[in-house]
């Protein structure tokens, strides 16, 4: 699959070698990720062509997630969860994948302006109630999200082949926010962004899972009543059946 | 083999959850305890949020106790009038408990509360089972603690609102079962347990119900209490994961059959000892979890 896509791209690159007016072409091997009960993570291949020379940065951003964060506090002999803060506006998944270290591609100002830093995740963050130690909380969010592989910073993820062709495998984690992800590809040369292209990626629950979580969210009372009634019938049925088969 | 849970928003290992269900069913088939008190801690150990663990625990008990309740009901072992009075209490307690859960969860204290309740409950249940089985293995014929005979009958008989319970052959105050029911209902909401381990001794020693109807009436009561609490947990707290509940139920139904068969073959006292050790070690693990400084002080969780 990947090999064929790359071969296709190589041909494309050869054919459009002089088509300098299309400096950056990107494509995904699939445009949606379906979350089923058996979904345990996925991998998306992004590939494309670039003009000769320069480097590639791929930024993947998911819709924001509403999370709660608490800090374990020492109370007597116990370590207990302290105050809970609700954090909104932080993307659930945020990757900066590049073909070279970002610091070598542009200066700090340019990177910040283009939103190519990890700190960008906090640009729309709202925390309530306001934390006592905001810096420590930010560091903790980065640390935990990094450990969960929800925030990734990889300067060797994008591979450039023959100076004109690039590809990157984007890991999609097992637990992730749903909605439309943005995959933004930037072609960088001489410390500046020369060209960029964005591709959407839809991540959604499908079939039964989608229906169940939607009903449970939007009509929790109906869901609860119907589900408990079903469970009652299931338990009764299995009990009667197994008793009969044993007797 | 992993499966994604739509309400808990996480992956779990499918065989592991089936195994948890089977353990619970096995226990109920083997020694007659419901085992709901083991499901919640086990789910929390594998990372299910305490709120979902508790809400799904209640739903799971509905499925696992339905068959048994029906069997007892057909045999005439259910004191429906007593059950209804108990339900009056436990439905109120359950409704109250679900609101307590909501407040605790909003303040970020629900996880702590669940941990302390479980360390206390499992520690108590486990240690008393341990003592009992060690005594039994030693062969010491210790005198069974007899119910305090007539002096308790005195104050119970003086309570107002006396009522006849013909199936149990009792005349007691309505208040007693209602108050007991409230307590059990709150426990069901906060811990995701059926409360049979409290209800059975209370029925035998305090209410003095005939042994014949104790198990059936307790099952009847807890079936409808957990049903109410599961509906409320889904409605108020969005805490019932249907996939998780169904997997646990399937595991436990087959575990029960396995437990009944094995229980007939194996020496009961050794099994009780093993069960006691399991319960005590779960309590110790939970206690250890809050005594040792965690590597990561911060905890992130998805919220609604």
C-alpha cells in the first residue's frame, strides 16, 4: 500500500519536475479514522512532493478536549487527590513532526509566529478555578500528554526521498478526541515558510459505538432505563437458560 | 484483545474484564457472596475512572442477580412485603447517594472517598473472613455469636409503626427496615455494591427473619436497588458503560456455573481462606496506593 503510493508519487514527481508553480503537493492514504469497539490505534501515511531542497514540518492538531486535572497532596500519612481544575481549549492530540530539528529550520520568533512550538497548545487554554501553580500545571500537562504519546515532537519522523518526495507515518493513538483533525504541512527553506497545505482528517465513532455514546450523552435517562431493562432481561434469560441446562 | 469503552473513553483488555466478571460470578457460586465489592476496585486498578467503575458495578449486579432472584421467587423464598419496605428505604438512599456522588465528583473528591470506603469495607470483610476461616481450619468449635436475645427485642418492639410481615412471621416497626434500606442504598450509589454482605447478617440477627427467606429477600431487594441506582447513575452522572457492564455480566454468569460446580468438589474452608486472602490483598493494594508518594503527582482525566 505504502510502497505503491510512493511509486506513484515518484512518477508524479518526475512528471511535474518542472511544474514549479505547484511547490507542495500532499496526500493522505486515508481521510478518516473509524473508531469501533475494536479500535486500538491507527497509522496514517501522509506523502507528497516538495521542490528540491528545504525541509518539511507536519503539524497535527485535534479538536480541543475538556479535561480535569488534580494534584495529589500529602494529607497526614496519605497522598490524596487535591482540588480539581477543569482545563478547556487544549488540543487532545498535538504532533510536530519534521525532517530536521525545528530550531535549525527557523528562528524562535518565526516558529512561535507559525505556531510550531509545544507552547502553542496553551494558546487557547482556560483553567477554572485558576491554579495556584500555573507553570507547574502546564509542565504536568506536557509531561503526561507526552508520556501518553498525545503530544509528540519528532525531528526525524518526516523522511525525504531524493530531495523531492517526502512521507511520514502519523500515529493515531488508541484513546483520542473525536472530530476533525487538521494536518498542516509546511515546506520550509532558508528560515521561512515557503509553502503550506492543510488536510482534514475525520476521526469518528462508527456504527454501534457511535450510536451508544451519542444516546448515552444526549438522552442519559432513556439510555439508563432501556439499558438496565435490557440487562435485567439478559440476566434473567441467562439464569433461566443455565439453570435449565444444568438440571 | 482490546476493546474500546464508549463511556469510560478508554481501551480495556477484553479477556481481563471477562476474567473479572468470572471471579465475581465464581465467588457468588462458591460461597454465596455477591462479589460486587471486588468488581469496582479491580476496574479502578486497570484505570477505569472511579465514577464509571461504581456506576457500571451497579448495572452489572442487576444482570448477575436477576436469575437468582427469579429462582428464589419461584420457590417462594422472597418476603415481598419486607422487600418492598426495604426498597422504600434503599430507593431513597440510592437517590440521595447518586446526588452525593455528583457533588463529590464535581469537587474532585469522589476518587478519595471511594478509596477510603473500599479500604475500610474490604479490610473489615476480609479480616473477619480470614479470622473465621483460620478458626474453622484449626477446628476450634468457637461458639457462634448468638444474636443478643431478648434485650434487643425490647427496644425494637417499642418503636412506632409496627407492621406484620406474614411471610417472615414477624411483627416489627416499619422504621427499622426503611432505615437499613437507606444505608444500603447509599452504599450502592457510592461503592457500586449490592450490599448483600450487610443485608444478610442484618436480616438474620437484627430483623430475625427465617433463614429460608433471607437470601431470596436480600436478592430481591438488591436487584431493584441496583436497578434504580444504575438508571440514576446513567441519568445524573453518565457513569454506566454498557459494553463494560455486558462483558462483566457474561463473564460472571459463566463464572457462577463454574463456582457452583467447583464448590461442590472442593473443601469449603480452604476456599474461604483463599477468598479472604484475595479480599485482604485488594484492600492492602488500595491502601498502599494512597500511602506511597506517586511518581506523577498530577492526574489528567477526560471530563464532560
